[in-house]
C-alpha cells in the first residue's frame, strides 16, 4: 500500500468515526410482541463517542423507563430486580456494539418500557441512558394457530408439499413444528426483521388413494408453557393420475355408443320402410311413426353427443325401438 493511500485511509477512518460514531445512539424496536411464558429477544445496537472498547470494558444495563433503579439486567446480578432475576440475558457482544436482550419466561406484566444504558471505563462521564429510545412489549396470552399451506388437491403418486409456519419473537429458542403424517421434513427459520421470526416446516410425501379425504395436521411446540392454539390441519384430496387406460377406455366406450346409436337408427328406418311397403300405411299411423322415428333418432343422437352411455338411455325408448 502506498504511503498516500495509507494516509487517505487513515483520514477516511477518522472522518467516519467523527461523523458516524461520535454520538450516543441506540437502535431498538420500540414495539415488540411476546408470547407469555416463552422468551422474547429485544434487538439492540448502540454507538458511543469513545474509541471502540472490548466487551469487558463496557457495562451494559437495561432498566425500566424513567426508573433507573429498576434494573432488569445488570452484569452484577445482585442489582437486578427480584422479579427479573435469572430471566434476563444479554445475547449480543457488547464489544460488537450489540446490546440485544433476552427475557425468558415472559410474564404478562413484563410490558416495560425498557431502556438500555451503557457505561464505559474510558472516562467517568462516559455513561449514557438511552431514555428516549425504549422498548415496550405487547403481551400475547394465547398463541394463534400455526398456518398450514398446501395445494387444494394433490396428484396420486406425485410428491406433495405441505408447509407449516409460525411467527414469533423468541429466536434463542425456536419453536418446533411436527406433522401427524410421515414423509420427508425440512425445518428452517428466518428473520422477518424488526425482531420478528418465522419458523417453518416443509413436509414432502407421495400421496396414495388412502390419503384422500383425510386431514394432515401440524403441531407447534413453543419454548415455555405457552397457551393457545397449537394445531392446524388441512384436508387432502388426492386426484387419480391420468394414465393411458384412463384416456383409452372412455374414448372406446364413446365410439361404441356412437356405433350402437347409428345401428339402431338404421334398423328403425329400415323396419319402417319395410312396414310401409306391406301397405299398412294408413296416414295417421304412418305420420305417427315418422314423428316417432325422428324423435327417437334425435334423442339417440343427443345422447351420443352428450356422451351418455348407451345403457343409460331409458328403457322406455328401447321399447319404442322394439315396437317398430
Ligand atoms: C446481536 O447478537 C445476536 C446474538 O448473537 C444476533 O442474533 C444478532 O444478529 C446481533 N445483532 C446485530 C445487529 O448484529
Ligand atoms: C391427523 O390429524 C387430523 C386432524 O385432527 C386427523 O383428521 C387425521 O386423521 C390425523 N391423521 C393421522 C394419520 O393420524
């Protein structure tokens, strides 16, 4: 590295430190949600005007808003309010400017707001309570159902995927999701930002006819003794896969019906001609038969185009045919 570049980088570094870090600043989510009895992690990042310090030279404290003595987290456990003893933990590294706090066994009175305070060993005045940027927690007493997603109908013999997911704010103890159907399961979780997380489970299996008209159920198990709706299910409809025989059989039966209709019409016409040749053609009877014949052929034709199997043509009609 050339001397000039080095010098430039040095000044850039100084400039950035002055502009970006020379302030007491905290970055938190002002409103969080938490499931009672589970855990909640309050995301937190901070900057201070002094040089970057290692973790053991930074003291991080969380206290209640406007009550600096109501301490919910302190490195010295004896200073922590009884109600929070053993329930709070800094999960980030203070040396990495991470002041994220975990509150475990969340109680419905843990609403806060809570504020972060930092004390540096660099100078006696290097202490700061970020009293303007505190976090309040909205308590959820009953967990909502997990969400199950899948296609409405699945194909027999083709892999089907079912997805189950829950949102939560306890990333240090992810909830577990399980299914009441065997298959390949892939579990994962991701951050949705702002302290919210989603745990998800993908179930892949190959449906059989026996699966049709049943339900597949997903059960969530949260960290802690959470109340609420832990199950959700989704019906399964299995569509038979179209095979060659499924295409050929209907085609053949359609063709057969058409041939039969054609033959019957032909016979009716022939029989009529034969009878009228016999001279039994009084005008009334003849006209009647003419009408019958047309009606019958039209009906048969209709039944063919509508793809009604020949057997389903009402017996009455066949009787008329026989009468000719
Ligand atoms: C703070 O630390 C926690 C725990 O290691 C981590 O999950 C989180 O991503 C960190 N936050 C930031 C802003 O680096
Ligand atoms: C799974 O749970 C659903 C919903 O309770 C139920 O209808 C179904 O029979 C269960 N399946 C099995 C394989 O137990």
